[in-house]
C-alpha cells in the first residue's frame, strides 16, 4: 500500500456498533481499490461479530455486533478491539488491483423523451447533442459505489465539458433505467424514484433483480461503458448483457 | 394457522430483525424500528429471535384469529382488547379460535409489536421477512397491510407448544406475571437520547455543539421509518465543504442544509452525504423508535464505554428474564 495513503487512513467511531474506515477524501481509483479490498477481505474472512461492510468512494463503513466481541483487558472498549483487528487486516491485506478490462456495456437511448435534460446540457455546455453523446459514451467509467437505492451505481469520471451540476430542485419522479449526470459523476436510476441528476438517456437493462444469483448488475470496482442505441432497438435489449 | 386483518391501522407492516448483508448493493436494512420490543414479544411466544411479527404505528390493527393462537404485544399501549375485554401488554396471550383483537391509538409511544407463535410466514426477500416499502419487496406483498389481508404463521417448535399448553389453560388466557421492558432496556430515566459524537462532530463549533445537546427539539410530522425529522435551534457547521457520500447506521444524526437534525432509522438509505454530528447509542434506539410527532427530546453526550456497558446489562436482564419465564413454564 502507498505509504502516503497508509498514513492518512483514519478509523472513526459511528456509534457503538459501527466504524468508518476512511482512506482519503478524493475520488480516485487507487483509494477506491483500498476500500473494495478491505470490504472483500472482511467478507471472505469475517472476524467474530462482523455483520457487513458498506463501501463508498473513499471509505468503508464496518457494522458489527458489540456483544459478540469478546472483551479483552488490554482494550478500553470492545470497539477499540475491533479497531485493532481492522488495523491488522489493513497491514496484512493484498490490495486488489482491479482489472480495467472487461467493461460492462450498457445500451442507452439518448435524448428525446428518454433524456429530457439533454437539451439543457447542450445549452449549458455549448456542445451539440451528438457531441455530448459521443463524449459521454467514449469514456470507460469506474463504478465507485452502489447506494441511494438498490443497484444505483455511482460512476466516474465524466468529461469536464459535460459535467453539469445536479438540479437545485430534484424531480419528483425519474423513470427506471434513466441515465444521469451530476457534476463529474454519472449513474443510472434502477427504480422509479425522485432525483436531482440531469437525465440524458435511458437504458432498458435491469440494474437490480432480487431473484437473480447476482442481484446487482454492477459492483464497485467494475468498469462500464455506455453505447447509443436507437429508440426502436430499446425493446430488444431487455436481457442482461453478456 | 392464519389470521385476518379487519382494520389495518395507520401503518402496519411485517418486520423481523432486518435485512443484513446487502447494504453494499444499496438495499436498506429495514426491520423493526424498536427491535427490543419485537425481541421480547418473540421470547414471550417461545419464538426464534428472527421470527417476523407485526409493527403497528400510531393506531393499531384489528385482527381475527382463525385458529387458537398465542401472541404477545409489546411497545406502545394501544388499548388492546379481545372480544371486548382489555388485554395487557408484555405477557403471552392465548387467542381462542375465532377471537378478535382490536387495537386503538397509542396512549404513549408510537409503535406496538405483535409476535405470534410460529412467526409470520411470508416469502423471505434476500434472507429477511422485513418489509421494504421503497423497494416494494419483502413482508406481505412488499406493502403496508390492508383490510382483508390474510397472513399465515410458521410451524410451531416445542417451546411454542409449552407456552400454548400452559397459557391456554389459564382462566384469563394470560398469566398474572408480566415483564417490564423499561427495566430490561436500560432507558434513560428522563427519556433523553444518549449519543456518541459522530465523525463530523468537529465540523461544529463549541457553541453549536452545546445548542445541539442542551436545547430541546421537537419531532415533526415529517418523521417516518426513514428518519425522525426534528425541529429546534438550527445547527450549522463551521466547515462549509461537501462530504463525499459514506455509509450510515441506524441512529446516525445527520445535519442537512436547513440545520434541522434527522435521526436515521430502519428504512434509511445505505449511504448519505450530510455531516454526521452524532450517533445514538444502540441501547437508546428502542426509545427513539417510540417517539411520535409532537414529542420533545434532548440529546445527552455519552461515551463508548457507557454505551457498551448498557448493552451488556440489557443482555443480562433479557437472559435472566428468559430463564425466569422458562422456569415458570416447566412448573406444573
């Protein structure tokens, strides 16, 4: 692990049953790699009392049951013992260098009634709609985390020329599959929900299926590319990608 | 065994101990907001700890039991009556075949839990029977219960049968003894909510912090299973920067842009980008779940050692209670 990052790791209490392990405060692939590495390490080899951990851009929230942590005289609290356990894991773990190949391909119908904000983005950026589509779809994005609703991927990093900030007043209703931009992040709304992102298109792919073996289409660390499809092709893309 | 909902009440849902292990996919934990009351109700029916029960909110449900059943009611007192006669909280109750339970408005507190021997049998969703209202999954058809819904219970274990045989033989259909959740739960004597400073506690200056934990604030009407929205003196951070989204926990106290704290509860989103000034201690989560609009609360700063000690004590009380109940069951 990069020494500079190592020295900046802080483990903060989130009450008596959770801890936040912060690796930094910037959205960067190497920091996110560490978050995901610790998450996978803890899941593969959980300590007694571990419940689950939640990865985000730069931090991992670790949830545990304090009553399952055996008290130890050398620690002032059970939480202190968990902090120590985590520090040992961090020192010993292999950082997973996530593969940049094998990006998941997401078909998107851009603009029209599928992308009600594409026009707005065109005005904001001074670029044509075609240009925006080209720039959005040429980037290989990294999925940094899943949150907000089941399966919602937070992806980066969007080309600065089209990185329009989110709406001040969120929409009350955004259609499932909507592809949006919020600053340098892009994402997809898996289910209908309110939201403030600028909607530029829609994908027919299902991002979350509770009955599938792997419920989430995308996971943190994965690469992702969007590719434009025509409205009449929308219906053909209802299965999961290869 | 089945039972029919004759009147649903304000918000009645099937809940268990929550959906764990899927937060990394953005799936909320959900589950009983007052997990202690559900746990005790399950113990009083002889159920496994993860048996699903009903969570009733503000006004309770009216239920008809199609077969003889054993239930227990814990949490807020909703003036439960069986065939017109009042029934007490915090004891196992035998409901004869065809009997009807009616529940009214919560006299004090917000949520009442009904456990039933065998647990409520619905199709688990990602390993849990808790209802996820946003995702419209889990529980009974992923929604709040309504009039006409028929629910089934699971198979009975030996413990359930011991309870049923003993309680159904009593003249009143319930025992004279009762348990006292307040004593078990180690709640603060004046009902204050104890917290541990959150990760962004340092974003708030001393004056603001004092305003947070000395002033009374009120629970607003905008409170729900996602969070308790409070109103009081505005809490504004000194540091004006964005926080990158991170995982939250049950009882996390967030400060959104308007400076009015939100205590995140069962149906909270898995991640959030607002500063976390405080985190309620686990022992006070049941008390927080019993707050309703109009209630006034105060926060009290505490530390990790006290928080852990309270949980240990609570566990001891519950184990002692369980032993006591089992001893009573086995007496002839």
